[in-house]
């Protein structure tokens, strides 16, 4: 049961990162939908600030809900989706679906003024159906760490809360810049990111967690893999000799559904106990709260960096 609970929750967090098949199948439809949602956005922001602050909103992903609360628009939410659990008040809002399926009839029945959808995370066929019901849909689609600030600004315009959004975006950008200056250009630390254990999956290229590793000055041995989220063999990891291993987790470090890397003491990360467990909810959500957890991860990697540098110096 522990394996199922964690797997189900983590799959929600990374479903869009792994590019769900339904998104590929409906790529052309979503391109058309993008044009429509842009028109919807432009139409809404022409409304007065007072009217925008009273819009009845359905948000179709946890990160959207979290960002709306951050800029003071949480009270405008009339429905969300499964695992929209931050802040605490978000748990009290009606949920009308999950990453795999949305309750389209319920959404239409609620008559929202606008639905904020996750372009690469919500089921493509469901988004297409919403368009047919003439429901106003606006897309959320942050793909880089920097775009989280853009997302806050967009939501601020949509809800008439520009000032709060600008403040939140500015604070986020300052934190991001500070982390980049502090860690990104330091000596690389070989780091393996265990995104998923069964099958073993990691990150590469432009993947969301890979951007975090780059920010921390970590060197991913699988950085140049063909896919952004490649499956890898256990032997590939063992021969890479990672100095740090990242295991985002909801449970204890000894959770039965995580790989116990400590059994391979020839790996520097295992021998020196540089195996870190950032909160998966935080690091996998495209919100400003994510940076707080990434800052901790960067510092943990830096502790390992300083250890290896000192160890190398001692043996020279």
C-alpha cells in the first residue's frame, strides 16, 4: 500500500513532465486551443479590475491553485483538482477531477467565468471538450524556472491583482538570481536524480528538475540523454559513480518504494551519505515555494562539493 500511495501521488506531480500520450495525440487541437485561450485572456483583461477580482475560477492543477492563493486570489476559486492541497484553505475547495480525467459535465454545471488549465498536464481530449462547451479557458504552461515569475504576472492580470503579482514575481526572480550567482558556476558535483524507481527514471536536457540541478551547479551524468525523462539501467548509475543522489520523496528516506543506494558503498554518494530527499510536492510544482526547497538542495549539494574538494586537496 505504501508503494501505491507514493507512486500515485508522484505520478500526479510528474505526469506532465513525462508527456502524457493524450497530449501528443491532440497536439494540433491544442495548438488551435492555444489561440482561443489567448483570445480569452485578452478579452478578460479588458474588464475592470473590480470585475476581474470577482471572476469565478476553476483551476486545473495544484501549482495554479497555489499561485492564485499567493497573489490573494484564492477566494475566487470555485473548484480545483486532486492534490491541490496548499495552502491549507485549498483543501476545502471542491475537486472536479485529477491528472487523468476531468469531470467535464460538473465543470460546465458550475458555470465558471474562466478555467485555468495546465496545457501539458491536463488530458488533451478533456480540454478539447471544454472548448466545445464554449467555456473560457486560459492556459498555464511554465516550462522554465524563470517562467514561474511570468506565470504570477499573468495570473495577476487575469484576476485584477497586478500589484500583489508583481511583488511576488519580483521576490521570486530575486531569489532565483541569488541562487544562480551563488551556486550555478561552482565546481560541478556528479549528481544522480532519481525521479522514479520502478522503472528507474531520471532527468535530462530541459527537464524541470534538470534546470534545478543546473542552478545548483550539479553535473548530471545523463544530461545529454535523448529524452528529457529517460529510463536508465541500475548498472548505468553504478558505473557513473555519483557523488550526490537526489531522491525526492513524500515519506522517510527508507521508504520501501525507493532504491536503497546504501547497499552500494563503492558509490561516493552512498559511502559519504550524500543522499538527499527534497520534498517532491515543492520541487515538482511550478511555484515560488519551489525555490525554497531548491535552495536547501543547492546547499546540500554544496556541502558535498566542499567535502570532495577538501578530500582531493588532502590527497594531493
